[in-house]
C-alpha cells in the first residue's frame, strides 16, 4: 500500500477505517469518512454514515498542549445505536454514545451523548427536535 491508498475495508473504498470497529448489518458508510476504531467503536445495524463524517475515539490534545509532558493519547469508545442517521460532514468525538434512531444533522459536532429518537444539530450539537415514528410513518418534530 502506498501513502496515497486507503486501507481496504468492506464498506466504501473511499473511507478511512482504523482499528477494529464493530459495524452492524445493513449499515452504509459514505465516501470520505474517517472511522477511528482505535479506542473502541461500535456502530449498530441499519445506520447511515453520510459522506465526510468523522468519528474519533482518541485525542492527542492534552499531549500536544503540554509539550508532551502529558504522555498519553486519550482514548474512549464511541457507541452508535441501531437505525441512526449521521448527516454529511458531522463529527462525533470520543466517549459519545448515540441512542437508537437518533438523527445527527449535517455539519454537527457531537461532544455529548445523544438520547434515542433525538435530533441534534449545531456546533457543538444540541437537541433541536425528536424523531416520531410508527412503522413507515416517520416525522421529524423540531423545537
């Protein structure tokens, strides 16, 4: 593999997937995504990870700003439930859990846990609505 090639993965040849993430059946991974499984990453079944999404399970911020006197690269797992939609170019930071059937708006930066059937958006992401569904009748109710 040359420096310009991405590691092979069974989801999308234009996605960068590191570590050993657990990805449920029926999950779709868009192009130009970064899935960092180095700290533990679980993505449920039937999830759509849109193009350009970045999911991080590590941070070197403390190490960097301390001029390496903080020697660690911090790692915390990310867990994404079943049936979650993650919009284009969203970023999910380490340690976050996203509940089943949640919707992450495009361009959001998720720094905190997201309850099931919740819509979040913004930087940092905040609750902006709820997902209401009964079988194929799906509605997004915004506040």
